[in-house]
């Protein structure tokens, strides 16, 4: 795993201190060193599925879990998180996703139209030599969106094409892409997606092209091996970076992560694997219930999708109630043929949709090893869909396993993450009650020992006509809590919703910084500002305003987020 050296960490902590000005810093030159120790105490610790410690403590130091148990001694210099009545879980792992991976810009492809039958590899979506590592961005929106749900690691892969490239195990935290990488080149991501306007642009064409590439790569590798052993009398092998990138696949040293949503896709991929013999895992499986025997026979691990069609239980119950009332009135009025057909159609639709939510339970009952993928599910739908899966046959312990121990095992990182044990990475979730309940709030997420704070309160809307945005203008005095101590500053916001601007003071160096990207959503105001201290850093602030006071968070990507609060000065 990539780590910042001690000098770089020291510089970044200096930057953080400059962003969060300390009270009395000008007078106090004898500051304690920033702590790298945290103690989460008085918590219900779910070490692993089915293994719980009551009133326990987790001790973190230098990004590692140093101790966990009911009788852990807390060092005097540790920053204590009192988690009374809270629950601690191992951080979630997405088995297959694009989290953190920058999506390439769409380019004009008309210049290659003359080569529709034999386009370049890149134009055909065949780039196995590309890596997710090259495309990682620490500030990519999906990182924060899924981190606040409890995800701390991901098997992330490139976007687009039948062979987009190689995946990497990454952390959902860090100052840059390199610092996110735990394990590089972990898989070869593949999908049955054709290229636009050129060959292969059909599923059958993609499968044919895949076979052709695999066999060419196998032949090229065998010839290269012979040549390397004794080149005397042999023609020098031709070089082909695309085929060479597939050598680990044909050598069965690298697993192919195949996206296969439908039962047809699953059966096609299994047939392709049986024909060619590569190691395989199936990802983003949405409609796999009818393919369970084939998947079990193939022995392939699976990452199930949580991107499901909406299934409104309330509407279903209302329909059942209405059907009951209609049944009681049957003698008075017989349903028409059209009404009967409509009712039968709705029943078939409900039965089909229910299959999505019962799928995980069926996979578990059939002994198939699986986790969850997040390639297509929206972050806002993740928790809702997960709870519905639990309501429809998957136990909470098995759901937790599918988010922690199972993906860690499938991806080969069980020694580093997936459970709360001494020596493993400090990737943790702290929720204010049991996570698998509707009203649970994630309060803290630790990624590699870096703490991120999240508000428990639901956002309130300003009481006015409709959903009118809050008036954020004014001078706000704030304080924030950091490992170094309590800091303070002043935020000045001018203008009206949709046209806000302003400044934030930084007392450490006497500067005043402009607010950027000011966004108002109901009672929430968010913005960022940049500071240049030899290296430019971005600080993000989120404020939940209630009248003339607010609570919120201040976030710096390399160090996590910190709680802040403040009040507005009376207008003169």
C-alpha cells in the first residue's frame, strides 16, 4: 500500500492547522503534537458476523488497530470517541465498482468510421493494459458518497468497453490517487458491451473477439516463453502491448471480473469461461436466480448488484386491500376481462420485482460465495435496497458478511481488512444504533486510521412556502474540534441563494480566502476554499443552519472531517 513519508505527513498536518486556526495560537508556541491515536470506547463492537463485544474499546494507532476488547487500556494522548450506545463495524468493501475512477471524456469517433470492421484496439474498447490506478482521483464524488454510507474500500475498475482494463483494491480516503491504492492489478475487468458503430458491437461479436484475443495471447505467450528459454534459430517475437497485458489472464495468474447482469449474460460468460479456462468472478449480477445451478457448478464467486427496480410495499398492500374489498363486492359486480388482465399483469410484475430482493437469500441458501457490487446502484438507494434484501430472506449477519468478510476473502485481502482485529487496517464504521435498522445514522468512518465525521440529525427545511432555501447571508463565528484542540474563525457570506459569495478567515497566516462553489439545499449550505502553502489544498465545509446557528463539518481529504458549529452575528 502506498504511504506518505513522515515529512509529507508533517507538511500536510501543518496545512490542516493553517486551515483550522487555533485559539491563542499566536501566543501558544508549546503545542502538543497532533495525535495519531484514537480510542473508541463504550461501544458494541461487531468484530465479525456473529461475533460481538459489549461495552468494548477499539484502539487505533498509525492507521492500525492496536487493540480491541472489553478491557483495553487507553493511552493518555489518544483522542477518545465516546461511543456509548453506538455500534462499531468493520468498514464495508465494494466487491466491484467504479468508485474513485475518473470517467473518460467522450471523444469524437467519426474519424475511425472507415475502419468499422477492423478498428484500433482502443476504438473497439479493448484496453487491457489500462489500470484503475492510473485513473484514481481522491476527490471524485463517489468516494465521499459511498464513504458516508460506511464503505472504506473498493475493488474499483475502469469504465467503458469490452476490456476496459485492470482493477485495483483501493481505500476511500487519501490525499491523491496513489495514496488510495492497497493492491494494484487485482483483476481484468470485462463486460459484454460492444463498441459504438464498429466491430465488435454485438454480444456475439464481443464473445468472438474475446476468444480471438485470448487464443492469440496464449499463442504469443507460449512463443515468448520458448524464445526466452533458447532464442537460437528463432525469429524474434513481435511485441503487442494489448496481448501482453492478457498474459496473466491466460496464465491463470489474474482473475477476470466479468460484469454479467442478466441470466443470459451469466450463461454466456460461463460458456466462455468453460471454453477458454480463465479464472473468473461474476459481478453486478441482477437476475441470477435462474442461473444458480450453473453458477454453483462453475464455482465462481459472485458480487450481486443492489441496483434494483423500485418495489413499493405500500402500493402492494394498498392493492391487496383494494382487491379484498373488490372480492367482497364480487356478487354485486363481476370484474371485466380487462380488469382481470390488468390484475394478472401487476401480479407478474410484483413477482418479478420480488425476485431481485430475494436473490441474495437464495444464493446464500445454495452455498454460493457472494458479496455486493456498487457499479450501478445510486448511493442514495444503497441502504434502502439493502434493508429490503434483509426483509426478504437474507439475515443481518449474512448481509454484514457480504459487505465485509466475503469480499475480503474473494479479493485476497482478509489479512488486512474485513474484521475488527489487532494488526488490521483501521477501517471502521461507527453508527448511532445497529446499522441494519432504518433510522441508523453513520456518525464516524475511519479509513486507514483517518476519522471522518458525519451528522446524525436529519436536515431540516426552512419553514416557509414550499422548500424555500435558507438565508445564509451574514457573519458567522465558528469553532471546530480537531485532534490539536478547539479552533475558531469567521465566515462571511453575502448575496442571495443561488448567488452567494464570501470569505473565510485563516488566523494562522493572517489570510482571507474566497468561498467557492457555494450550494444551498434546503437548510444546508456547502462550499469549499483553497489554500496554497507550497501545495494547494482544498477544504470542504458543510453547514446545517437552524435559525441563527449551525452545525456542520470541515473536511480535508488527507485527514478526514471534523465537527464544527457556529452562530450568526446580529445584523446591525
